[in-house]
C-alpha cells in the first residue's frame, strides 16, 4: 500500500522520519511521500530523512518558530491559519499514485495534538482517497495537561479521519526506563508493526508474489467503517534458506514425509504466532472481543508460509473477536523471521481510553480551580485591604 505520510508535531515528524528509514532498509515502497509539519523550527531541523522542501513551518506569525508549548487549542488555530502552506507541500505529491494519507501525531502535546485533526478535516474535504490517523497516547506519568490534551485530541481526531490507529506510549515503556529514553525503541516498534501491515501487497522487483496476497484494497476495507484500531504483533526467528527458496523441499531423501512434517510445523508455527499476536501486547490495549473487522498478515520467507496456517489463524481470530470480517494473507519477505501482524479495526471495549478521559476531566477541573484560585489570590495581593489606594489609570 502506498501512503502519503504527514508527521504533525515533534512525535509525528520523528515517527514519519523513522518510517522513511525503515522503508529504505526493507525496500518496502510504502512511503510514497513524507512531509513534516511543525510550529517549532528546531524540531524540523532535527529530522534526518524527510526532504528539506517537505518540512513545513506553521504559525510563524504567532509563535515565531518557537512552538505552541503544550497548548493544543493554539496548535489547532495555527494549523487552520496556515493550512495553505501545508497544502502547498501536499500539492507536490503525485496523489494519484497514493492509496491513502496517513497523518501521524503525538496526541498529548500542542502542535500535533491540535493540528492533526485540522489537517484531517481539510484533506477529507479535498481528496477522495482515505485519510487515516496514527495517534500516540502519552504515558500516564506525563501529567494532567498531556492527558487532557490527548483526550480532547482523540475525540476530535477519531471524528475527522477514516480510521484512527492508536499507539499507547504507556504500555510500551520498559520498566525502570523513562518514556523519553525509550522513544527510539518505541518508534522502531511502531514502524515495524505498521510497516509490515502496510507493506503487504507492495511487491517490489525481484520479490516473490504471495500465495494469497493481501492487497491495498483489503487494508482499506478493514479500515473502512471508521473508528479506532489497534495492532498486534508476534515474530519468531527462522533460518534463511540461502541457496534459494524451494530447495529444501526437493533435496530430502525421504521426499513426501519430510514435506508433510515441514507443512505441519509451518502450520503450527503460524497458528501459535497468530495467538501470540492477538493475545499479547497491542499498540492500544483493549478487549479484542467485539472487534468489527480484522486483517491478518503473515510475513516471512515463502517456504515458512502456507495457506493452511493462515486459514486456521483467520478462523481462530473470527472466533476470538466474534467478527465475520476477518481477512488474511501472506507477505513473503527474505528476512530471517516469520511474523504475524494483526490489524483489529473498530474496537470499542477499551478501558485505557475510559481511564484517560476520567483523568482528563479531573485535570480540567483542577486547572479551572487553580486558575480561579490564583486570580483571587492575585487580587488579594494587589488590592489594599481598605481600598484606600487608587490605581493610576
Ligand atoms: P508537539 O510537537 O507539540 O506536537 O508535541 P510532541 O510531539 O513533542 O509531544 C506530544 C506527545 O508525544 C508527548 O506527550 C509524548 O507522549 C509523545 N512523544 C514525543 N516524542 C515522541 C517520540 O519520539 N515517540 C513517541 N512514540 N512518542 C513521542
């Protein structure tokens, strides 16, 4: 699937930057264009791979390149005011070669949190291709304002995109490690999961065509209907057959029985990977029962993939989710691992979001209280008790 990626804000820019690197390393061909939008000049300068001409600085008149702080209302305002500048960069993308837009942003900050939903709304008005979001939730230790920003951005972003895929920083923090220090690893995890998912169907030169191909329309159909998505992933190292794909099947002295054994092993490996992926750590933790649609992508050297395994994995997912729309296919890649990536689309039983909203409401109430209190305190300080003094004017 070919995507036009737009990283909004610092987290968004860094993740899209990393996607370019991943695409290059894996010869993936999924990032047809990459753009970074920010109100902070320094964040744009810090990127490595996004071309200079695709780095758009917004809000210069208002914040002079210094960013909006963690004020996402200001983030939304400057995005709206400077949407033409973003559009100019998008105009240079051959959008007829793109299957969808993907807007990436951290939802806890200011620029991306406020700006990403504004851009989504704008793009949906102009283009007929889908506009997806990849939104990152802040860690719970980042504090009230980040949680409040994320809760408000989440609500708005879901409404404006065709589907919002969510990644929760909180569940990816390594114990004993700050989220800050772990961003590199977290970002690698993000691009690997979404890279395999979106990479399916993008067969490059010299790569084998999959036995049961996942193509972009299947990804689009899984994401259609809107709502919120999460991604599960599991992988296992395997040995690469360096002397060519099918060799092992033809060299065994005992022929057929070895083949049968191989096939059974392959099927078993795939089914257990599918279970691990669905029941393990999801990008957004949630109950998978009740998922509306799902897509299973099995990637790895083609001799380790088979239709029976995928079929079994698909059936198992149907039972676990209760969904009647579970698609599946393979994605042959000459990497020394077999991986299962599962897109669960239209999830609704997500306690993490409910908790986020609760904490956000508490934070909002606290902020209001504190503001009122500090106004009163200031008044008390400035005004003399008996009101004997007169201000100058
Ligand atoms: P903005 O530039 O104002 O949009 O704000 P940032 O993108 O700097 O931060 C928003 C939120 O994104 C933070 O609260 C963090 O939760 C998260 N974040 C920041 N940088 C990264 C990153 O490199 N990776 C990930 N996964 N999350 C990040």
